[in-house]
């Protein structure tokens, strides 16, 4: 007696119960292949994200270097300006003394003119 899940001689095929049993592993394989493709796509997406992050970090590093150079340049400019201001202050102090002397002479001359006239 042939069993329902056996092939019958001469039929060359598989009975219905056996075909259902074979379809389940095929569906499983298909699902696993689809899942593997999804995982591969997600890994590629993550790889692209890491590439973009690496580019951003590189750009930020270059920006930080430019900022550092600008800060150093600004510090040098501030020091130079401070030196110029100190020189100007020193020269103004000398001019102040000269101005006071000239003012004193003009005042003395005016007082002498008022007294004499």
C-alpha cells in the first residue's frame, strides 16, 4: 500500500502532503534571505552614516584649527595694540608737561600784561 506522502511509482511527483511539507522550508529560506538582505541594507546605511560622521569630524577639526589660528592672530594684534597705546600714553604725558609749561607762560604773560596796562 502506498503512503500518502510517498511518491507513487510512475507518477514521478510528490503527493500533496509532501509538497506542503517542502513548501514550509522554502518559505523559511525565502524569509531568511529577505531578512539577510534587509540586514545587509541596514549595515550599508549605518556604514554611510559613519562615513558622514567621519567627514563632519574632519571638517570640525579643520574649523577648530582655523579658529585657533585666528585666536592666536587676534592675541598678537591685541598685544601690538597695547604696545601702541602705551607708547601713545607716554608721548601724551610728555605733551602734557609741555602744554602745562606753555599754558603757564601764556598765563604769566597775560597777568603781566594786565598788571602793566
